[in-house]
């Protein structure tokens, strides 16, 4: 069963009515052919929801799209598949099967022309048809709340061999999500790891505070793109893994492939003093955070990642080809 625009609207409408005050819901879809798949919808604003799915093998959430509602028009956007994947439906035309339905007593409903029985339990509502297809909607408790201190963030190990030679990395990546907070000592620091962490925690929430961590030397066109598109892009992020960083003043201790990569970055993006490596919504989406240092203060010059390619000016992207 494919979750279409109108089904997502049903799910989100129901979550608002049956799970009031919840900012995230968990949706499981079970079919005989594909087994069980787990999705999440995170409230970003009154009219916007970020959609993600759970990788059963790794337990990591991956962002895959966003749902926007403007009046009666609802748009499902799947950025990874390009503009052709953007689908808009008129809510009043496509949701007629659900109009006037008393969800407290109704026993069945048609979803995409398929009749499904309604099942209820505490904080959960489910839909099942005769072929074994099932959709379950429940409140998502989300990841546990974790507060990071400066001691946590600076607990890195120097690598002297392998492709990460010359880097300071975490023994186990630190994962940031919507429930991650910073202790006062970390939140008030301009240190490298604290600035990167503070930036992502603000960016994921769509908070304008993320802009204060940007370098005054940031490319003006890149800054304009961040101000224009950064908020919506950041709100699509479910989690960020912090891997570690390397200083770039003297790169002789770095692996040759990394030296080549960073030299290329400098030719395209200008000088920078350090690079912090992250994974955005899983290991398939690496990101390099280029930073400038002035005294003890670090600021972000650019986020280099396929995920954030819309924040890189076209003339700089063309130089990379």
C-alpha cells in the first residue's frame, strides 16, 4: 500500500483529533508483500509536516519528504526524486470519503477506494482490510532527551592511521535530534564542536539563532541562500551524527585523499581553518562543515553536502564540476 497525499492527510488529521498536543506521530504500514514499514510525521508548523522512515537494519530515521497545506491544497514533496515527484491534491476533492465521519463510532472507511475496518486502542487507531493490509497511527514518544556538556562534546580521540589519520573523532558518533539539549557550559561556548552542535540543534528546529553561528566572511550569495532556504531545509533533518574534525592549517598529517579533497574545497570555497564531518539523517549523507577561526571563536563558513546543495551558490557548484 502506497501512502498517498490523501492518506497522509487522513493520518495527520486523525492524529490532531485523536492525539491532541502531540508533535510527532508514528505510522506503521503492513502488507503481505512488503512486511511492516515504519514512518514518522513531525509537526514543523501549523501547515507543515516533515516525513521520515525508519531503517529497520540500523534503527536510524531518514528524512524523505515534506507535506504542506495551503488552504485546501495539499502538496507532498519528495526532494530526493526531484520536481517530478511533487504531487498536489485538493483536500476538499480527495478527502470526501472522510467528511462527516464520526471517528468515535465509525467501524469502517474507504481509503483510496479500498474498504478498511477501523480498530481502536489507547492512543492508537488502526485500519485493516481483508487482504491483510494495515495502517496503524500512534503518538511517537521520540528519542529520549539527552543533555550534552562540554565534556561530552570534547571527548574525542586523535587518529594516526587510516583514512581518518590526523582527525579527532568520537569513539562512537554523538547523535543530535529534536530532544537533544546543551548544558549551559556548552551552549555558551564558541569552541569548534560546541558551535557546530549549537548550529545543528537550532537549524533542525528552524530557529533563526542558527544564523549567529555563521562566519562574517561567509560568501554573500551563500548567506542569502541560507536565509532564503535554510529554515525549510533544516526542518527536514531528523538527526545528525557528529563524527569528528580536522584542522587544515597544516594538512601533512592527513590522508592524501583527504588532502586532495580539502585542497579542492579551498580552491572553490576559499580558505578555512577546520572541517567538521557529520552524517545527516544517516551514513549515506555525509556533510563537511567548513569553519573559520578568529582567536578562540569558531564560525561556520559553509555546509558542503548533497543534502544542502541548494545552499551552495550555483557559480561555486559549477566550479566543482
